[in-house]
C-alpha cells in the first residue's frame, strides 16, 4: 500500500531555525533576574512567544507523528490487518497537517491576539438593524464552536428590532488571525419579515475587526488629542434606562477615531474598555494604511477598503452565500448563519498567504 500525506502550502514556508533561535532568546529573557519587574515589557515578551510556540510545538509534534506513520506503513506492508489502523492514523495526521498549514499562515504581529469585532447596521432602518443582529449571532456561534470566550463591550439596540451596533471581545488564541477576514460590508437579500407586502429587500451591515493590543503594543496618545464623553448607558428608554452616565466614549481628535463602551455598570470599567478599543482601532488603521500602500505597489485595489463589499448572502429567489474576494460559495445559507464560516475564513487566509508569498 502506498503511503502519502498532504504537503504544506507555500503559505507555511517560514524560517523555522530563526524562529527557534528567537524563542530561545525570549525564553532566556523570561528566566532572567528582574524579568517581572517591568510588567509591560514582560507582557510584550510573552506576546512574542505565543505565536512562536503556536508554530514550533505543533510542527515538532507533526514530525514525530510522521515518523511513527512511516514505521506503521512499513509494518502494513508485512501485515495487511494493520491497514485499517494505518488509514485512521493517515486521516488524523492529514487533518492536523491542514490545521497547522492554516496556523502557519499567520505572519502578522497581532494574529495571535484576542479580537474586537464590531457589527454596525447600514442604511435601511429596522431591516438593516435586524441583519446586523443576525451577523452578530453568526459570529457568536462560530466563536463558541471554536472554544472562544466572548465579552460584550458595547451594544446599541434598535427600538423595533435588531441592533444599530455592537462590539464584542473574542478571547482566545488567534482570534484576530481568523476573524481578520471578516472586515468589510456584508450584503443580505431576502423577503423582509418587516414588510407587510412580503417584498424582497437588500440590507447592508459593516463588520470591523481589530486586534486587542493591550499589553502587547504601547500606543502613545497625547492627552490633549483625546475627547472624553459620558452618557447614559441603557437602551432606548423605559424601565431599563440607566439613570447614571456610566457609558464612556473616547474620540481621538486628530484622526476622528472613536470608541465607546456602555455595557458595564461601572464607569471605570467602561472607561478601560473604551480606551482599549480605541487603541485597537488606531493600531488597525495604521496596519491597514501599511497594507494599502503595499497593495498599491502591486496594483491590487479594494481589499483593505472599509466600504468594500466582501460577501453576499442571498435567501431569495435562491439560497447562496458567496465571498466576492475568493469566489467561495455555499448553498447552505442557514448553516452559514449558524456560524459555519470556516470555509470562507480559510479561503481568504490561503489567498492572502499566496499573495504575500508571491511578493
């Protein structure tokens, strides 16, 4: 019987020796005297180690499993009864190889970070607000399925139905690495449940994903460049309206970038959440500027634009979800809206890795 396993794609071509040397250097720093005296610097070292361990440890484990598989393959040549076990092991290692192949595509400095994910309704009133809530549920389901924990940072509900905007913090390894593919405009076509005449409507919602850089990158913001506002943090009104101004909004005056938090009862906690989100947004904007400049050099347009439409979700007159960047499609729209978006995420990451490799 012939034994073979899938090979790593071009996206996994990285300098493993240099990464091992860097990990050894950082590990030595952690063991040095006074390492924890500077908490901010210590957290930055730990943040650097995280993606290195996330690549090197699985790679070493795969090498060992491949050696064991080779030995089992030789035994199978002598004993056909082992063929079932060989097939099982072969399937297992190919699955792990695929997961490692994907993980190795994360080359960004913040790919291993937690992620802030914001969904905002576009024009269209209640229809768009309902669509924004559907998207938020989709990402919540995806995150829960992959073992991530979620924290609601900000939510502004619409009076009739849905949400005007919401921001969640997705906590877990490589949350930003995976979810970075979702930034952009998402378009829905369906028979509106809010239309008495059952007409087909098109709705838009924008998704923005930023890395949680707290403790990993020091973003300097001058106090004079900040505007701080407080507001009542309850819903649209009624008995649930918060009577105290616990909600906090920070605006970076030179750039116009703003971030707010209203879900905590404590103004202090909302203040910290809003500042962390503001720093994450500022980092993301600079990251996008650098990427846009690189893509401009290679005449690649539109991919990093906030206003670009990245995915269509069609419920009527047929069912289809299609990513316009990779042409990835699925006719199982309900499954997608229930959080099964891995095919879209992986297609984007593979396309991104191929572009970077060519450059």
